[in-house]
C-alpha cells in the first residue's frame, strides 16, 4: 500500500511503470506464443500417450510391465518436477549426455504428465462396468478390440474433465522451464526484471498473462464438458 501510494503521488513514476509494462507486454506474449503454449501442447500430447501405455501396463496381468509402470509412477510422483528438470538438464551432462533446453523441458514435463495422467486414465478404465467387457467378448471381440472400440472411448469421456484440469496446471508449471533456460513467458519476465529491477511489476504482469490464458482454457473446458454431458444423455 505504501508503494502504491508513492506511485499514485508521483505521476512521473507512474508513467515510467506504465511505459515499462507496455514495452514488456509484447516480449512476454511472444514467449507465451513461441514457447509456453507449444511446450504445453507438445508435452501434454506425449504425456497422454505415456499415460495410456502406463495405465494399461498397471492393469496388465504381466507382472514385469506392472512393476515397471508402478516404479515409473512412484519415481515421478515422489520427486519434485523442478528436481527432475535439473537432473535432465544439469545432471545428465555429467554422464556425457547433453540435452538442449527445450528438449530437456519436453522430456521432463512429458514424464510428469504421463505419470500423473496415467492414474486418471487407469481410474477411468476401472470405472467402466465389467458388463461392457463382457458385451464385447459376447460378439466375438478380442481383448484388444474391446479395449479399443468399447472401453477406451467411454473412459475418454470420463477422464476429459480431470485431464483438462491437468492441462491447465501444466500451462502454469511451464514457468519452471525458465530455470533450464527456455525463453518462455516467465523467463522473459525475469530477463526484463533483471535489467529494470521492477520485479513486482513484471512478475505481476506475467501472473496476469498466465491468469488470462488459464481463464480462457477454463471457459473452453466448461463448454467441452457441457457438450459431453449432452452427448452422454442423448
């Protein structure tokens, strides 16, 4: 409040901050469009593929696959995402494996999405009544055919709301990519703040941009869930 009152009482200071906010908006938006949103889309797509495979492995009667899937989920869910990103980007070079910033972020976020989303998909598959499996088998379908044509489409409708929430959370989590030198939205805010020293203003501006993006995605999610409800009730 004291800082805000000083700004309001000093028109020159207020004009300087407004000018900085305006000039920094474009670089931040560019970081969001160039890195934040594409990074989220790519990692979510890869993560969902990993999640489906992991969920099926968890439900498999093959003990080796089940154990590997459980171990993967346990490791990813039991360690901080930031630590995982640091191991990939800063740790692996000690073993002679150097990965560029963007691929490092994609690997780290994809593994995270895969582990967390696998539990959502596994729960969705388990929520489908066993009678649906029996119906598929009764008309001559194999296990794979029943899974592909009957179970997974129904599980997809069940899992879309929580997966949508995961995607919105992923948008915010991509700010961690700034710590492995990916020039996304928050990294741009850090770079500008390091030269202007207006940390409060620029970090608040970055937070508002994240908020706007997530609000738009929440609106889309709501419309999608409404359409799914209408489809299911028909």
